[in-house]
C-alpha cells in the first residue's frame, strides 16, 4: 500500500472522533467518566478546549505512525490490523500516560481501575479499527470498456 499523508490525517481525525464519542458515552454504559480533553487540560494546566485539541493532535500523530510504520506489517484485514495497532497506544497509556496524570499504572489509583482499563481498551480498539478502515479506503477509478 502506498503511503498517503492526507488520508492518514483524515483517518486519525476519524479514529479520534470515534474513540471520543465512545469515551463520552461511557457513563451512559455504567462506566466512569473518561473526559480525556478535561483530563489533559487539568494535567497540562490549560483550558479544556486546548486539552481537546491536544487529544486530536495525538490521535492524528498516532495515525501517521500507523500509516508509515505499521499498516503494511500487521496481519489481517484492515479492522484487525487497526485493532492490533490500537493495543500499542492503549498499553502506552496504561503504563506511561496514566501514571503521569496521577491515575497510576493500569489506573490503579482510580476508584474503578478495571472499568477504566476496560473502557480505555475499548476506546483504543475502536480508534485503531477506524483509523485502519479509513486509511485503507482507496478511491476506485471506474473503467468503462468501450469496445473490444
């Protein structure tokens, strides 16, 4: 597959949006609030809107990493490749990002660690699957056979 920067950016935005929607719906599914924009803003000491911008920037950079380093190396169809890739940022978030933000390794410092870890896993799997599906879309060029 030929690498496409613009499509990777679009895939990152789409994947981050899908993940964000799932995270914002988490409380409606009996899970803890996972407002990443608010959490990032609090951690960085910036307004919440900048936390959301940072979240989408990270999602876009991760999609570029997927497109340029992983898309052609992972096994399976687009959704499987993306879900497998989603495990990488999920794991990094559990062992590096969570502790930096005070949540502890695998959310151990939160009231519901298993729900937080499970919700994060679901979000990252959805993110990866959407990124890969969107990035894998190639424009079809119709060819009309006018004569033999």
